């Protein structure tokens, strides 16, 4: 954990020194900005596509994203049941720019969600994957900067997210009935 | 955290999500051409929608992250609560976009000048089966050539008013049938509509019974092709965006590019999932025109009508593709207006 703590001190040490950077990180770290942006990107993907077939492929990707995020959440909860790591502010002096979460620090739920989106986004469209990945990465970085996670928590969360996306990507045939039903329902409402 | 505090944060986030989603729908409407979701009048430039959308996203962000920091930096909602409030915001914003777009449509249509002008006069026509409006030229060159205009089930009389006025201005009388009633489209009764209209025009002394043409829009175009194939008296036909195949009638997002949400609901009910298009079988009846002039007009951006090729049309038929025009606004397009009027002047 030495390197982890050193990296944390390096990143979190900058906090409170540069006011504009603090402002940016406080925008990225909260529970609303990045998740809302990721959800709206997924919603935009649902409606994009030059024709019905292309749109249906995008809609399958969106359904997969939802399933991957659910899976990532379940995996994080399971990890929390098996292992509890205290938050940085509980064990050392930190520059805290956020409230004090009480759940386990490792793995980071925020990073898991961000990278679950990004993993499926990458599978469907490389550019979308990069955009979502950057958002997920910034989300994770801001959590370290603001003193609520160690870097290793973010890496572990990111791996959980990517793993969830990979599993869901491999299980497309299992999800096909759900996808077909949701797309058909959307079409009946003229929203797919 | 107290329950009422959580509720307050949830409500504040819902308000934020609602306005951000409203902006999202406006940008999506502009980007995807979904006119049924646009809060700006039809014909407004896409950049205004983008601007409106961007403003609707940025302003709530400034308010939420700038002025509600206490809420933002307190323990937030769990994933399920977050998703609930965000979904509610998205759905409410979608409903607002649909209703707002309908209101804007109605207001802008009401604003259009449909008053009498010196180039034509109008007469209301009513039969036991249908109602309509007869646009008569003001010249003395009676009997006038006459065209029966059959709009689709979602087109109001006003939407084909331009065509009727354009014909009347060039000394061609135009009878527009109001086809918005669902009962009128019941098969096989619907087949009697055009012959009845032709019968009405024949009885009038001021119309030339030997020079009668038909013009249809959408499903109305399918109907006039079928009617013309069965009535050799029809001298010329213009079909604007005929559906021709049942596969053109599919539920889905594409409908919102061409009509309002309410019209899309009606469209699906009237078309009975494509059954009516199959029953009218316009494509199969086209050869029955026996070389009489037929102009098929399609909008280049029409997402519903199938791409018609000249080779699939019978002799005497001509195909015109108008770039940059969708199904919506087809009957109001000036190029289509001049082509249709010109067609009847040359072929009737």
C-alpha cells in the first residue's frame, strides 16, 4: 500500500492550493455531474443511428450498459461484504473537499459505474468509449483529489466496471429476449 | 440524514434533471430532425434548437452546481434513487417537449393566412359521407378543369390549402376532401370516396367533366392511384409520397420526424399496421392507368415512403425526387407546388 498512499498524498496534496482546479474537481467529484452526463450520453446513443438497424444495434448497447452497471454495483457490494478498507480521511490527514462517505473505500463504486459505461461504449463505438472513459477517469481522479478514495480503489473499481462490461458483452445472446422486448416496447411508443 | 432532507435533495435534483433533459431533447430533436419534439416552430433553423438546448442544459447546471452546493456536497442519493429521479426528469421533459411541440404547431398553423384572396373563392361541400372545400378560380373561362385532392389521414385541410390555391390561381378548380375522420378510411368503404367526389364534380355545370384529375398525399396518394386505375375518366394523377408497401407503415422513431406525436398515434391506428396499404395495393393497380399521365413525387428526406425507382413505374408515369424535403411539409413546398400545378396544366 506504500505506493498507493504516496500517489494519494501527491494528488490530494494539490487540493486547496489552486482554487479553479478545486472548483473543477468539486464539479466532477459529486454524485450528480458525471453520472448524469453518462446517462444522457447513453440516452443519445439510444436515439442515434442512420436507419432502423443501426439504431437497434445502438439500443442493444444501451440495454447492455444498464445491465453492466447493475452487475458492477452488485460486484462492488459483494467486495464490500468480503473486505472493508477505511477511507483515506479516516486514517490520515487529508485535504477533504467532499462529504465523508461511510462505506468501504475499495473498490470505488463511482469508477466501477463509469468504466462499465465506458466498456460497453467502447464495444459499440470507439469514440463514445473514449468520451465515457475520460469521464469515468476524471470521476475517479476527482475522488482521489478530493480525498475520498485511494488511487488503488479507483483502479479496482475501474477493473470491476470493465469486467462487468466484458461479461455483458459476452452474454449478448442471453440478453437478446430482454433487448428485443425493450426495443419493441420503445417502438410502440415511437421512441426507438 | 432526515427523510425530508433526502426528499428535498431528490426534488432539487429532479428539477435539475428535468431542465437538463429538456435541453437534451431539444438538441436531439435538432440533430435527428425529430420535429415532434421541437419546441421551436417547424422551419426554424437547427442552430436555434441547438442554442435553446445548450441554454437549457447550461443554466440549470449553473443553478444546481453553483447555488445548491449544500445539497450537491451532502450525501447523495443511492444509485436506484438517482436513476429514479433522473428517469422522472427525462420522462417529464419528454412529455413537455411533445406537448410543447404540439402547441407550437397549432399556434403557427393558426397564424398562417388562409383568408380569401382575389385569385380564388371557396365553397364548403358536404355529402352524406364526407366534407370538403371547393376552391374555384375567379376567371370567366368556365367550365374549369378540376382536380380532386385527397390528403392522408393525418393531414388537415389547411395543410393542402397551398396546393388547392395554387391550382385555383391557374384556373383549375380544386376539391379538397377532409380525410381526417378515421371512419372514412375503413376498407372497402374508402374506395367509394373518390368516385363520389368525381360524381359531385361532374354534376357541377361550372366544372369540365372531361378534364378531371386526382392528387393524393400519403395514403391519399395510394387511394387516388387505385381510384384512377378503376375510372378511365380520370385524365391525370399526381401522387405525393405514396406509401405503396405495407413495410412503410412501421411504428418507431422515424414517424416523429414526419409528424407530431398525436398524429403518429392516429397514423398507426388508421393504417392498421400496413393492412390498409396492402388492401389499396396502389403498386399493383398502377399499370391499370394504361399510360395516362402519373407523377409520383417523393421527398428526399422522407423516412417512411419506400424509395421508388423509375423502372418500377408503368409507361406514362414520371418520378420526381425533391431533395431536402421530408413527408412533413411536402404539400407546402414551393417546388412541389409548381411541379404539381404544372403537371395538371400540361396533362389535363
